[in-house]
């Protein structure tokens, strides 16, 4: 059997394209070609090939996955409901769970036959609407970074007390330190296994936070993940205590702008469009609950890129999978063992370093001689069967911090200035 990697799948896609062009009405060839395009992250092309095949349940399911990735949740919900009566019943239920999560329809989770930890968490909300927003003045909040390095750090108020939170687009729901959560009386409603750098794992719990205030905006009824975050204080030389992490769960409730040069986070109402001058738009898809994935090129080779603003390794702008290093013909150093913080605490990594001659994210200017590590990228992410396509690389705080970076979750485009 041919090894599952981007290079092999790219060759297979080229062969299938030739067959498809010679036999465009052959449904088997067409579906195999569409599936291979999907696995390579070419979703628009895949969906175009699928259009004449949508009487077939396999094609319907693949098309529905693309609708979900593109943030077309109303359409995805309708299609997943229809797929519940096919051989994709289990996958359709899993898809519906994610749609309910993304759209705040938590009460519908009680209709799921086998809810995951996320579904169980949503059921615990009962009829309470998540992420209720109350503006204190204009429909925007400006939250200054109290420390811009090694990661942006902001203040958030809970029950009248100010706490310190890292901003991290690699995180899903808001993370609270377990000790703080206990002090606040937050109870666990479900548990799941989190995966971090180097595939380190840890069991974490979901709970419900009553309110949090970020600058001029107050949010009520938030899902939170409870895990130890105080160890991350070491990243700041223990000069400040880290009480939690602001992840995509909160950010996607707004039109957020992480303005690194101005050292501030801005949260705008999602239905109030904000004009930013001299921007470059970079399309993205949202995988699973929160993974922001875009397209890029490493030494001219196309890759999918995970946007992880929470990776704090000095000077390291990019992580690559083992296969991506081979695919892009990159030389690496001899591996060495290092210890670093990840999910669950201090983890040992076997790392090598490298320099990418040229990296390009979307249509942003090329980054030359970008320094990176091999051995930290979670290899389980490279081709995860649940998402079904290759994710080869990750860009970090070091790469992102020179930009004013906005994420438009309605148009599914990032804006870089």
C-alpha cells in the first residue's frame, strides 16, 4: 500500500485528473478525484467535481464536510440531518454536534444519541444561551497587552477580580487554571483528552463560567476548559501569574483584531464591519472546534498551515511535520532532547532545527530564511482521519507578531496589515 503523505497523494491526484479529463462522466473516477483534492486541501475544486455526484451518499458526506469547513453552518446542518438516514449516520451525528457548538445551539445537543465531551458540556447548559454579549458603551472593546512577549498577555475580570490571560489561537474554549476554577466554584460537566505540542496529552475538564469582562465587553455563560495554567508563568520568568488562556471560543464571537505593533486586542461586534487599510486577505477554514487552517508554500511546495499564535519559542516562526520536511527537501540538524511546557506540563521533545529558504502564507510577502523546529509539530494532526486532509505546518507568534491581524469568521478570511 502506498504511504499516506502529501507527495504520494499529489501524484495520485495528477493521475486521477488525467483519467477524469478523459472520462468526465465516470462517477467512480470523479469521486476518487474529488476525494483526493479534498485530502490535499483543495476544497473549492473538490466541491466543483462533486456537484453532479450528489445523489451518492459518499459525495453528499464529502460535500457536507466542505460546507462545514467553510463556515456554512446552516447548510451543513441541513445536509447532516439528511445524512442521518444513510450509512454515514454516526459521522452525521458528529458533524451535527460540531454545528450546534459553532452556532450556539447547545440545547439541540440533547438530541444526539452518543454525545462526546463537547456534546455533554452543551447539554449541561440546558436552555441557557452561551456567549451572551453585553457592551459597555460602543460596540467594541480595546484591551491593551500588559506584556507583548513572549506571548500577548491581557487582563480579564472575573467576579470583580483581575486575572492574566494569554491570547492563543491554538486553543479552543477559554482555559481556566484548575485552582482558580475551584475557587470560583466551577464544577466539571465533562472530560476529554487534550493534545498539544509533540502530541503530549492530558485529561482536562469542561465547565461553565458565569461571566468574564474584557475591557468594554461582558460575556456571560461561557464554556471553559479547566487545566493547570500557572506553570506557564515560567514563560514570563514567573514575574506574572498566568490564570488562563483566551482561545478561539471567545475570539469567534467577535471580529477580533490582534494588533501586535500597537500591542492591543480589539474586539468588534461581528455585524459591524471594520475597515483596515492596506490589508492582504488570506482565506481559511475552521477545522473541528477551533483550528484555523490556511494555505501556504514552503520552498515552493504547497502546504496547509495551522495558525497558532500561542506557540512561544524564541525566534521559531514555523513548525513542520516530518513528511513536510522531506516533501520540501529541507535539511535539518541532528536531533537533541529538550524539555518544554505543553499540554499536561513539562514534556520532553526530540527536536531538530532547520531554516526554510522561502515561506509564503496566502498572498502575503514571502518570508525568507524562516527558522523552525522539527519534532514539536503534533504528528497526529498531519493526517487526522476525522478532518480527512493534510495539515503540514504551523506558524507561531514569532511569524505573526509583525502584523495587525484580523479574523473575519463570517467571510472566512484573515486580514493582515
